[in-house]
C-alpha cells in the first residue's frame, strides 16, 4: 500500500502544532489586569459541526467575555461571526424561564412538578391504551452526549419503543448509511489535518465558505502556502466558495449522480484504477433500484441482504459501460470533456485528492447513492486512509457526530455502530443498561418524516421535542403544522426561546443551554470535546438531561438512571464509554477530556488520539505490517456499490418551471432561534431573500429587492429578490435560506426522502416565480 | 463630483409611494426628535447626500428643501437635516448606520427632485458616487483580525467590485487565512450598506467623502 510510516511521520511534523492538546484550562494569554475577577473556562462552540474551541469568561454569574481559544486545535483562537457573539445567544430578552402548560389558546405558567406530572400522565395513558409505539421523542444533533444517551436509554430501554429520532435525520442520515454500507462503521477515516496536507479538493455541492467558515479559512491557507493546491467547486450555484475556488463546474440538480458515474466510467475505461488496492480491499455490490421517494405515507423500502447482489470486478465494469461522459453530460450538464478531466484529477498519482461534501449530497432523494459514488472514486483509486488524501463528509451540528451518530439516537441505532435489529447488539446494550434484552424492541421506530406524519394520521399520541425546531425545519411543513394545530397529539417542547415549535406545544419546558450545563459534543473529525457548567440557567430553566430523568422517575423508570446528582455527567459518560471500548470507536475516561481541547477517537490505550482510521500508521486496531485494514467491514472488505442515475422526485415543468433549493448562510444558524436573538447578526442579515439568476430576473421583470412570490405545489411565500449578491444560482434555479422564522420556506419543500436514509431532499423541488 | 460623473438619458420613472419621510415644515415642528439620530456631517465636514447630488456647494444652493426625494425613498433612507446642519437645514441627508441607500434601480429620489440638486442625468446605479466606504479602524476589524466575518463584503450591493476579499496567511495561527475586505473607491457608490451592517458597536467601515484618485506616478 501507498502509505508508509515515513509519510505518516512527515504528516505528523506538518501538523506538529497539534501537539497543543494537553494544555490545561488556564487564563488565556494577554488577559490584562482590568479583566481580573473573571473565571475562564473552555467549551466547544454551540453552533456548527466544525467544533471550534472557545474560552468563556464569567464574572458575577454572568458571561462577560467569549473568545476563540488559542489552544483549540481546530480554530487556534479564531471564530466566525456567529461564534464571536456566542454568549449573546443565551442572553436574549425572551428566554423561557418557567414551564408553561396549554389552557385552550393560552399558555399558563406552571411548576415543574405540574408540568412533568402532566407529561407523565399523558405518556402513561397513551402507552396503556395504545402501546409504547404510540409515543415518541424527537431530539437533536445539538443534544450533549449525556442528553442523547439518557434519551436513548429512556425510550429504548425504559419505555420500550424505538420512536427516538434526532434532527440529524434531516442533515446527516445519508452520510451515515453510506458509511455503514461501505465501511461497516460510521464517521470519517480522515480528519481536518487533510485540509492542511492535501493538494486537491473537490467540493460536491458544498458552500464551505459560509457553512464551515473557520475550516474554510484553513483550507484557503493551504492554498496560499502551496501553489499546487487546487480547489474545484462543483455546484448548482455560484457562492462565496466558488469565488475562492480555482475552478467552478456548473451542474444541474441531481446531476451529481450522473457525473460521478461518468467519472467512474472513465476511470474503468482507461484502467486508471489502483488494481492492487481493489484486489486487497474492495468487493463490488449492486443494491435495489427503482426506489420510491417516500411521498406516500408508510411507503416501505429496504435494502435487505437478500436484495444485494455480489458482483465481480468485471461484472461491475460491464454495468458501468453505459455511463459514458456523453451520457453524463446529457444529465448533469457538465461537459463530457470536463468529466474526462475530473477523472484524470481523481487518478493523478502526483495529487493528493480529497472530496468534501455536506448537505448538497446528503439532503438528496438518492443521497446515500451519491455518498457511495464518492467513496467509489476514492476506493477505486486507493486515495483513502492516507494523510492529506481522503473523502470527508462535513457535518452541520455541534454534536451530530458525537450524540446523534455515536450515541445512536436514531430509530434504528444503538450506541457505537450497533442497531436494534441485531439481537447480539440488543443483548450487549441491555447488559450495560442492566435491563431485560427483550425490553428493547427489534422493530425499527418511526423515522422523522413518518414520526410527524403519524401525528397527522392520529397514530402518534405524544411527542417530546428537545433542542430543535421541527415546526420550522421539516419539509411539506403545512401538513405537519396543521396536524399539530388540530391538537392531534400531545406535544412537549423543551427549548430556550419561544420558537415556531413552542407555539404549537401543549407543554413548554424552559431549558438550560450550552455552558449553563455540563456536557460533551463530538464534531465532524471525531473530536470529542467536554465542558463544565459555568453559569446558572435563568429562572427555573433546567438542562434537558434533568428533564428526562425527572420524567423517567414519574414513569417508574428512575432505576435506569442511578447517578449521583454531583457526578451525573461523569457517571453517564463512564457508562456510555463501556459501549465504545473495543469497538474501534474507543473513548477516553471523562477526566481526560476535562484537560484537553478534545480528542479524536479511537483514543489509544496510552491516551493518545487517532487522526487517521484504518491505517497501521495511526489506528491502534491495525497491526504493524497490515497497511490499511478496514477492520469494521465484513471480511475486511469495503463495498464499491453500483448506483445508477434515478431522477429526483419532482422536476421543473411548464407550471412550475424553476428548481427551488434551500440552505444556510454565514451570519445565521439553522432556524435562527439563537442567532436571531443577536442584534448584531440581525443587523447584518435581517431576513431571508430569494436568489435568482440575473437573466431569469430580467425576463420576469424582477429587480433587486423587489418582492417576489415563489409558489410550489405545497405552499407559497413572498421574499425580496437578491440578484448579483453573495450567491447566484444557475439559470432556472432559485435559492433561499431557512433561518428566518417569519418565513416558513419549508412549506414549499417536498417531503420526498432518500429511500435508504429517509433523509428529505431540501435541495430540489419545482416552483414558479413571479413579481409579487 | 456630481458634474464629473458621466450621466446619460433618463430611465422610466417608477417610485414607491407612501413614504412617511418628513418635509421641511413638519421637520421643523418636530425637529428635535429627528436630530437625535442625525450625523449630518462627519469630522471632515462630509455630509452623505442622496444619489446624484451635485457638488456640495452647488447642492446647497440648488436644493429647494422640498423633501420630495425623501418622500420618494421607499426605505426612508433619506432624512431632512435639522437645525444643527446650519445652512444645510432642511436638506436631504442619509445616515447609513440608521438606514443606508439601497440603490433602487430606477432612482426614485433623483426622479423626484424638481430642482436639479439631484442630477437627473444619472440613471445607472453603478455610476452613483455619493461617497466611498473606508475601513477606518483596521485594528478592530474582525475580518482583518482573522475572524470569519466579512459581513460588509457579503452585504455590498457591488460585491467583488466595490469590495473584494484579499486572502493572506494568518501568522497568528499559522494555518488559517485572513480574508480581508478591500474597498475599491473607483467602484464604490457610497451607499453605506457596509457601514449599516458592520457588526461592531462603532462601525469600522464608514462612508466618507470622495477624494480624487491619486496616482503613484509623479506627474510634474
């Protein structure tokens, strides 16, 4: 194999600055005398999945200062503008401070006892009358590890239902399924060091400049230092990322499926692949095709082992013959010549090639397939598991990895890559939880879309939403909001501010946020970061894990949480850690994390972190002389999947001639419930706009800032036009952001989802556009 | 400056009505309230006038203080100056930090001006020259300090023309880049959207009066 110990040492030298782990929590340098009396603590940033470290200065029980932590390996003291104003997210004037209970159309103040007793009685009644699958919990990739763990134990081990989902279903589920069906283990082999060490970066539909701000400035620095570095942006929209890229390749929506297949075709046709790597590490598979789009309720689609065909390399090559560059051009809009060029870039032996992607690939009606195809490129060329040369799936939430994925708060998952369908996994879990293995149902629970549709169908009686805002963020939103407004289910919402979800709740619980509690987050690069509580939550607000345990006590499940009040977070951690030991995802004792700015798992027996998985150079699970070993995959062989092109669920037509795409911008985060409370960020960007291509705008008589009506088959909204602004969609495309709580743009989105990951496609549906 | 700008014919007049802007008489009655917000001139005596304003001295003579430009402004960006403006009392000003000029493509303020104080020959918004943005406090600018801010750049209506981002290595961290907003005064219209959107309490980017472009060759 290509990677030698020497390469690794070279890489280590290049990243010597990372030796900074182990720096204790101390006052930051440069703190002057005027700041005395301030106690400083460390915490990961509350917002995106990058995982910047921040220092939090507290005086008199209040945060008086936050700054980027110079000892943080990810950000080295920097922040983006959201992180700069991080503390303000906690100090909005309308923080929820008391439990509220619905009395008709009014929300009335209540005590915690009243609220929790009410929730327990509603859940108890539903379970007694309709069984445990009539209740659910909907959490978050912003839950701390401890919160997610408690929720999983409560729902799966206590109540006995797998109706537990995180909002990460809306963002990372496609990445997860592809990690599992390719490598047999979730989360990337590479890490952020690859951004410093590589020389070729191909972005598939990712606006990294705005969605992963600090990471992007790191990538650009590599480009500044090394003239060889090339950044290729393949997208449907010219963004701030495009502006800094070396090359922009315009692609039609859903065109990634065709373009990737055509690139692979060229690699096979011209024998540009790494035969030795393939022989040693790869098996070829073909899955189920002609999949539905999940538009009908309860539409079932599964790719069971019986549906999977093994292919020989020759059979695979034969199947790929039809995906010529010309065919790729016809579907993707990327010129055949460019497809040939990309194949040469991916296979250039003098280049360290990385693929980067996020929601453009994941929020896709064939998102798992696109993830699979990107892995195919890296597996066929052997450009994987080497410093500076990896596919890297970027995440969007601070603990989508640490909580939703590693703890496994999905309807099918258990901690550390285990699943509810597997009897051995249930047994292992029950053993650690100290419960009867039969308590954990083998049946997969409701995935997010079905969970909220089940409310409309009167099948779900109770749902508890923590730390997320689904009644703004779900697609085809009107149907789901109407069901909630009709009070078809008993809805509990725990949050820190009034949101578009709390307005539909029967009980609103005030939560503690970020450093008002203790916790652990895990970021994109497998980095686990811990922080302590630094200030009290306002009023009677309580942390989510307390809420869950108090509820459990009232459900007669208090015995599942035998933790001490003082050591709660540490004790949950140590219990959870048992799942990880020996799994290849080993975590360190709690104490270790209190002293460092995070460690990347698997943490080695000597306490050191792992930067690259599956390689003898770094991964403790790969013995000397084994080179690269995909030890989590069956037979140590990873899968190259044959995944053809299939069209999106809805495409533009005569009546709805435009593609509609949604996403993020730098100044605000998710549904804006936090950044919307920061006056400086509101001043910078006050509301959503609709981006149009200038020629489309001209044809429709729309000028910059004109009010424009956008209508889909599901909803209609008026937004001001933005033309020639920060981003410009390709002709025939319009784009808007989802942070603005006054504009429920997700009412327009189609609730089609990937049949394997059940992740909705927020990036593609058809709309009409006219001047309002 | 105004008379140096190459203006051509007039575009279709189309402005939004219903502005609650204050004409002179009303303003005098309740001037106290308005003047709280006013920064009619900066330290160097610069007053930001609506698009198309002719040179300041001639502007003061030409403007009839009718307030029609303010009434025509759909964003209420144009206000009428109060007593503290001295001879400029009742003339239209823009205070970008409160409400910048959003550069309506049909320039309704210019079309509304009956006196020629706003030059009707102006029809291309990119040719507007009200002033120019200047980063006045580099030490405080978050972007120049290496943070990912660049709000002024992304909000600039002439993004990548009037403000560009220049990337350079960040010595402080050794592995990030500084993305510095750089204003190009030959393209900047002086609308003040950057000043409005700067996230710092005292904006580090502000609109100042135009200065002549000075060459780097010495022409005797």
